[in-house]
């Protein structure tokens, strides 16, 4: 936890979608001297289960990540473990027409490359921007549920609250917080709005309506947000809009505020259900 009044350390950019955890695991295994093989999708044609650049990490006892599941993945894991068993670790590729060769119904074709886990394999691992950059305001029950889901994705999150004791030590699933979820504890939390890059996403769901108002006003005055979501009812939305209009906020900016938050059709007020609905809404903006 960063000390009060300081910002969390900046994490590195995200990797190819859904490969962040696999990359981090590869770094740890390499540092520990654990033998493993990196399996990479180098070409994906037609209806393939994963895109080129996807990687899976295979040791003698564990596989991290996925190159698409099914028979293809079973074959890839078996081949990687045979390389480890025989110590025949020379790089090579295999091509799989998914229907004719493996009996899968995808209809596409995939080429897999196998490399021993070493410094060169990590150096070749692409580092692409995260799916989105988010400022998440509020470490209450809904904030924790949302942050837990965000911990599994290639995103960049500043999770901000003035109450240090509200930040949990682990996700709701009991797993450690990854580097891309940066917990920021400051007194004047609305001042953090200026730290976000242009086009950032914002979710405002603090414990205090007046604080929600100050944060949301700061975001609206910036005007360069990619998404602004404010937790609350339609009544809260109308009250906030009235105050923003009185304070001279541009109507075009106010109209872009989303409140209530979450995709339609997901009912229920449990924090976990709200988190699923809100995350789906964020992902729709980057689809």
C-alpha cells in the first residue's frame, strides 16, 4: 500500500490481450530457474480459437495461459512437456488444420511455435497498450467487486480512495493484487482527475454524494474522457445534472455522463452483479 498522500508506482504497459498474467509468470519462473516452454500462436487462419501473438507457458507440472483450449491445447501441452522431458529444446513450429488434423469444428488453422523459456523468449514478447486506462473512485463493496474483475484483464487502473483502511489486502477471490491495479490513497481525491491521460475511463462510486459530485464535476470540466460512469439512481442523475447546469458545465459534456451504470438486462443490486454489468459496459467501449 502506498503511503497516504502518494501515488502508487506506475506499472508497465499491458501485453497482448489476456497474456499479462502469463508474461508475469514467465518472468517469475525464469528468475527462479524453473524449466518451461513458451507456446506461441504465430499464425491464425479462418475460425481459429485465439489470435496470433497469444502465448501459453508450460512446465512439467503446470500450464499457464491458453492458446485456445480443446484438442489443440492438449497436443501443445503434450509436445512442450516432451521437449522438457527429453531436453530437446530447439525452437520449432507445428501447423494444425483444426478440422482435418484435430477434429475440431472451428474450421480454421493454427501454427504454433515452441521456444524454451529464456531471456530471448521474454524479449520477443510484445508489449501493447492496455485495453483501457481507468480511474476507479471508491473502495467500498462495489469498488472491490469491480477491481477484482479488472485484476484479471489487461487494463491500467488507478483505484483511488481517501480511506486507506478500505483497500483490501487481496481481491475478493483471495488472490494478490496485480501490478496494473494501483491503489492510490489521498485526501483531495478529486485532484487525481488531472493525472489521467486524455481518453481515460472514469468510474465514480464513493461513499459520499458530495465527493461524487466534486469528482464528477472535475471530470466533466476536463471534457476529454472516453467514458464517465457515476453510480446511482435516475433521481441522483437528475439532481447532479441540475447542479452541473447551475455551475456552467457544458450541456454536451453532461449528456455524455452515464448514470445509472451497467449494461441493461442485468438485474440485482449485489456488488458482484453490478461489477459484471459495469465491466461489460466498459468493454463495449473498446470493442
